[in-house]
């Protein structure tokens, strides 16, 4: 027994080892099998995600329309959307981790250790997929109870009419001559403004409900020549819902300045407090007749403040303030023989006291109401057909025309505009469904609703009647709901992104396009880049009248846009309900839910602290108020003592560990504006492997950490107007880079072989990259400085010969070097170039050229030392629309515009030509007005020796405005009454 015992133990041990080995092999096999299944599970999850998105499209539509028998859908939609967003996050996490793109502390490990870590990552992702799969299965079971359908992307989006975007600028910017129902009111207000027997400060109010056209009327009056010529200074101010007084005062002062650099002027004004700004404003407006428009005054206290701040002395006689406000007139006001208001306070009801208090501060007011009969039809037809009525035969061919006219009668202008935008993209035989749906529950048809609903429900291929809250919504809200439902999903998200901005605020079109691209809302299609597709999306929203076109360039390129307050309110509500984006004006009591995008519009607090925990945060868009500059900060209290930590706290999360960058792994967009003190970004910024947009413009950023070279997904870096002068050299190896915007970097890229997607490169010096064989062939916009020798200039011109996509070029040439202007203007490869700016000396031969850049619309020269030969060559540019001759750009006494020169020019500006004495325009042999025949704006600043303005200008019929500043006192200016054009505006500076 003693001998058998060891042997038995050995057998038992071998059996146990064998069993353990088999168990280990079985476990390893199961684990390997699981690892192989992960990729299959990922593909299945992508399919489930597309299915869920299609389901949510129908559910969202049902939620907005509030069908009575499906009210529980309000509870179902948020749950389903959370599952969809979690699935999307997990797929992104898998994509990054599968490529071994770790973050945080794992990034410090050797690559082979991270490779060994991959099975554990896959195992974790597999478990998460199983969890999401269970949640999706529950949704599949419950959706039948809500009668939800899989709504394809193409549903309700039939083939639309083709829209010619080339007419976008004329079609979507309001023309006063084409507006309906306000001509008489315009004339009345213009009479009050131009009346010679006005008090020291005339206050005129335009009042009415939201969407009635108050801002449109005020804008038309503000742009009227006969009004503008009556005042020395014309200023437009839109008051946001929340604002700082100092920001408004600075805006007013800046609009009184015409001769200095606006960037420098703004920097100087930021260093002053409210009292100093009020004093400077009084000095700027002293002894001047001014017109100031205060758009969207919301509170009586605001109006009283501005009336107290704006000077109303004898020197400001005949000045005027025009306000717009969303109030109703008290009942009844009376007017005396002079047109001024007299109130019988005994007849004013308590609810009207506020209105009376408003209007008692005004000398005149105009109340806008809904459109009268026929006016709605006229406005609608002008929007769609460019005519005042339906086209010939339209009423006979379309039975719904009477119903449409009934809907348009007694409507608000905004409702008519939105309806025109909705129907503009549909075929006319589809209009009936929309009109019938809007008429079912409107005041025009309040009988037999149940009968109509039953009849319409039985018709095939008809929009199902809706009930619930949709029945009680105002017409504008109904049209917005239908317009939004008619958008494809990517356009819906593009529209909702505007919720991050403010109403009636000028929004940079290029910035919103870059944000859309960074968020992944648009994709490259049909050979177009993502930016080009995003621009088409923006044009589509403008065409649908959901977004307002504010400014468009000469080449029809959109510069700025805005959004109406009613549309913004709808977008904010929808963005909040769908958890797409949340807007907050304060950092207190922020929700701790899974916020995906956060827009912090902080108007007051310069030492904001974020206290939130949002690991799923994708976008952080902040706008902080600017604090006074260093010089002034020494003289005020230390109220901004914590502001230096503001941005650092946002990034690193060192406020009670509530926002830790390690946990915000899904951040795609960081846009910080108005940071108040000098700061640097922390090294932890490099952990954000998903970050695509880093916007730090107009901040006091000192430098970038070396870790920015790890931002593998970064597309846009915006550090314009900052003190950053260098980036790590490895930064230029980021393959995803599309836009780099800086002011003056000390060093540019050494190699550009990785920058195949780069489209914008600003603020780089001349360097080795110019001699690289690899060219940045996708560049659209290039800004180069430090061209210190003529040899460098020639090398750059050789480099430009391969940039066929270039549309904007900005060069800074140092003294001692010269760039060949003629060679630049005749390069066929630069046929797409639309804007050219050269700061520094140029040279050109006396040779004449038959070919010049055909699409160059804007040319700006400064310090160039031009002569008459240069002017003759530039005058031959076939499509030049704007010419700016800056300081020392022309150094001769005489300047002559050749016959047939500048035939398409719209704007001409001379700024700082100290040697110019005589300027004249040569007439053509046949006496026909050929030179400058389309000139609209002429600006002449700081030409100390100029003796004469050409009489030729008197013959120009299109001249709109002349601006003169800092000219000799003996200079004889032409009399406005002698101009062929109708009363051009004359602006005289100090």
C-alpha cells in the first residue's frame, strides 16, 4: 500500500494536470471563438443601428405631431435614442481600440504590451454589444404596440425642382422694392427721420408680435439712401437675449470708426470699463447727427439705459433712435396734429401699462400686424415665382390655389416665407397635401374636423391627419414641424446645430461648415469634398427659408448667415428633446444626464466653472466674455482672479474632478471663445483621440503642448488672433488635417507628404516645404509670410504653379524683396483664384497681356509701390469687383484710370496714399462711360496731398456711397445734387 500510494498520487496528479490542460484548452478555444465573433457582432450592431435610426425617423415625426392615441411614444423615443447613441459610441470605441489607438496611461505602454491587451479589449466590447443587443430586442418587441414603421431615408422626399444656386444672393436677401405691406410704413418712418423740425433726439418704435417683420422693416429703412444721407453716423445694433453693456458700447463705438484697423481698435476698447466706454461714446457722437437702430429691445430698463447713455445735446440735433420691440400698442392711443403721441392713462387697462410705459418714451411708433387680404399671396408668389401673382393659368391647372390663398390671408410674413420655403422644393401636385394638412385645424376651417379626419384617413398615399398639440399650434410652428419632417436626416442635424448660436447673430459660414464636417454630419459625395457638400447643405437650408442669408461674396460664396428667433426656438426645443444639443447660459445646476453636445453661452461670468460629469460629451462650444486688458486690469478690483484657471479647468477637469478629460473620450469638438487671461493647454489634450476641431481663436493662448501631435483625428486647428507662434514639428504628420489657421508661426512644416487633405493653411512662413516635390494640391486658401528675398518669391511662384484648386492667396513680402505681380496674374493654373492680397513690394514689366486671371474678384495691395503701368495692367482684370490700395501701395503724384478700365469694379478704396495729388479717369474715344461704369462704393482715406476728385464720378449711375476721411481741408468735394445716381450716401470722417 505504501508503494502504491505514490503511484496513485502520480496518476491522480497527471489526471488533474490533463483535466486542467483540457479545461484550459477548451477555455482558450472558447475565448478564441469569442474573439473571432467580435467582428461579426460589430457588423450586426451596425445593421441594428441603421434599423434603429430608420425607426426613430418615424417615431420622431410622430412625437412632433403629437397624435393623441400614441402619447406614450414620448416615453419610448428617449429610451430608443439612448440605445442608438450608445451603439454609435461603442462602434467608435471599437474602431479606435482595434487600431491600438489607446489613450491616457495605456498610451505610455510599449506597443507589444498594448497588442497583448487587445483580447481583453475585445472581450469587454463583446459584453457591451450583448448588452446593447438585449436593449434593441426589447425595443423591437415594444415598437409594434406603438405601430411604428421603418421609415426609409427617402420617405417624403420625392424628386424636387432643381434650384439654381447662382441666384441665391438675389433671391434670399431682402429687396425693399419687393417687400409687401410695408411701403407706406417705410415712407412714414422716413418722413419722421428726415423731418427738419425734430427734437434733439427723436425716438421711433416699430412694434408687433414675433414674425411680423419688425427687423425687416427696420433694416430696409436703415439701408435707404435718402435716410442714410441725413445722418453723419449710421449704426445698427442687435440686442441678444442676454448681453453685457460693455459689449454693446464697444460695438456702437466701432461702427463710428472708419479709418483705423478694426482689430487694433477693438483690442484697445477691450481694455476699458463701462464708464470709460460711455465717455468715449459721448466724444465719438458729439457734434454729430446719428441714427442708431436698436433691434429687439426686450426690457423697458434696456431702453431707458440707452436713452440715457446716447448723447442728446444741442450738438446732436436731429439725431434719431429707431427701436424694434415685441409689444402691442395700448388701447387707445391718440395722436395730436404734429403726429406725436398723447396717452389718456385713465383708459389704459392694467395689462397695457407696460406697453404705455414703453411708448411714452417714444415720439412716434408704428405697429405691424398680420398681412391683409391679397398681401400674403403677393409675398408668397414673389418668393416662389418672382412675380406679384400666380403665373398665367396656374389657378385653372391647380385646384388647391384657392385653399392656398385662404391659408395665406391674415398670416404673418414669417409664416408665408417659411411656407414658400417648404413648397419651393416640392412639385406643385404635392402642394395639396401640405395645404390641406395646415388648413384642417386652422381658423379658416374650424367645422367638421372629425369628418375631414375620417375622410382623409381613408385616402391612399395621403399625409395622415394629426391631432394632439399639433392641432393647437400656431401656423408658424405647424409649418416648421412640416418643414423639419421634410428634411433628410443629415439636414435635420445641420439645422439643429444652429441651436448652439444666438438669434439674429452673424454666423461665419466657413466656421459652421467646418463644425459640421468635424461632427460627421456631412460626407463627401459625387466627387465633392465634405466642405463643398456642407456648403450645398447650407444653401439648401437658406433656400428653404430656415436660415437667413446675411452676406454673400462677389463670387456667390456665402460669408455670413443668421437664424430667426422663432426658428431658433424650434431648433433649440428639438435639439433638447432629441438630446442632440443643450444650451445653457450658466454653469450652475447643469444636468448630469448623458449630454452629447453642450453650448455654453455665458454672457456675464468671466471666471466660469464647469461642474458636470459627462463622459459621453462629444462637443463643447463655449463663449466667454472678454475681460479688460492688462493695463486696465491694474486699476480695477481683482474680480477676475480665477479667470486664468477658466479654460484649464474646462480642459483638465480639475474642479472637484467633475469634468475630467480622461473620461470625455468621445470629444470631437472643442471651441472656446473669449478666454480672458493668458493660458496654455495641458498635455492631457493629446488623449482626445476623437478630437477633430480645436478652436481657440481670439483667446490669449500662449502656446500649444507637444501632445497635440497625438491628435490623430484632428481636422481643424484655429489659433488666429492668439499669441501662439509655433507648433510641434510632428504636428504636420497628422494625416487628417484639413484646416490650419494661425497668425504668424515661426516655423512651417518641413515635409508635407502626409497633408493630402489640407485645404486651408494660414500664417506659415516661407520654408523647406516650398521645395518639396510633394505639393499640397488640395489647398483652397494659402497665407504665407516671411518672403524676405526675391529668390524666395520666385520659388513660391513656381510652387503655386501646381495649386489648381487655390481660391484665396495672401502673401507678405519683406522690404528688399519683390514679387512678380504680372507673372502671378497671368498664371493659367490659378484660374480659380478669387481673392489676392499682397503686403509688400511688387514688380511688373511694361508688357501688355491678353490673358489675365478670369475669376479674380478681389485684389488688395499694401506697401507695394505701384506705378502707372501696374494700374493699367490691373485695370484689365476682366472680373475684378473690389480693389483696395492700402498704405504706400502707390507712390506717384498722378494716377490715371485707362479707358475701359475696371469695367466690373464695384468697390474702390484708397487708404494711405501720401504722394497722390491728382487722380483722373480717361474717357473712351466714343465718349461712352466705360471705365468704372459699375462702381458702387468709393472710399478715400488719408490721402494728405490729394487736390481733386474726378468730375467723371458725377456721371456714374450706380454709385451708392462715398466715404472720405482725413483729407486736405482745401479739397473740393463734388456736390451730391450733381450726381447722376440717386442721392449717393456721403460719409465724412473726422
